[in-house]
């Protein structure tokens, strides 16, 4: 049963649908973060909106410009895969393409996950938002919402890493079994 599931072209399709759903959640959380960043840092502290994507804030919220690139690149690739699925599923070399794509995106999402936790390697509070207790008061609720959206996005990025890791294993297994059947 599991062997048939792994070898089915629809298995990769299902993983891609799950991945695009998680990407959608990440995009929403990133937009929410940007809105709350503007409400808190731009309106209260008079910072520039473009500062959100600068490397100066990497110690607070990771590398946002890199994260945004990976999100958009993954979304485009996954949407193209879903849109062109009917053309690829019959091709014998689609397993190799799936393996290469899955390994590439697994590595990219691992790097995103690691850059998202940079602030917590440097924080003495561990895995919590910096100054969260101070800023979570009623007058600073935007900061608390920004922090919650950040954590949601960070968790979702690790989910993407695990989805691509599992997809890579399934793609490798499908390639191994189909290449073994061709040799016989």
C-alpha cells in the first residue's frame, strides 16, 4: 500500500498542494508582520518601512529579504508544478527533476529556518520575543501581534522544511524503484 502511494505521481502532487497551502499561510503571516511592524516601529518610532527588509534587523527578526525571496521562489515553482502537473506525470525523467527540486528546496527552507532563529541564539531570554513582556501591555499590542505572527511564520517555515524533506525521500524512493524495474 505504502509502496503504491510513494510511487504514485499524485503523491508528489499532494505534497505540492500542501506546500502551497503552507506558503499561503506564511505569506499571510509575513503581511501581518509587515502591517504590525509599520504600526509599531514606523508610526511610533518613526523608522522607515524599508528598514524591515534591511540586514540591520537580522538579529531581531532574521533575514527578511532572503526569507521573502525563498517564499516567492517556492510559491512560483510550486504553482508551476501544480499547473503543469499533467505534462510531467507521464515523463520518465520527472522523478529526477522532483529529486533535484526537492533537495534544492529542502536546503533553502533549512537555511530559512536557521536564519529565522538567529535572534534566539543571541537572546538571553531563549525562544521568546525581545522585550515581549514590556511591549505586550495594552498600549503596545501591535508589538505582541508582530511577535505572534513572527513565531507563526517561523514554525510554518520549519513545516515547509519537513514537507520538502519527506517529499525528497518519496521522490528518491520512487526513482529507485522505477529505475530498478527498468533494469529487470
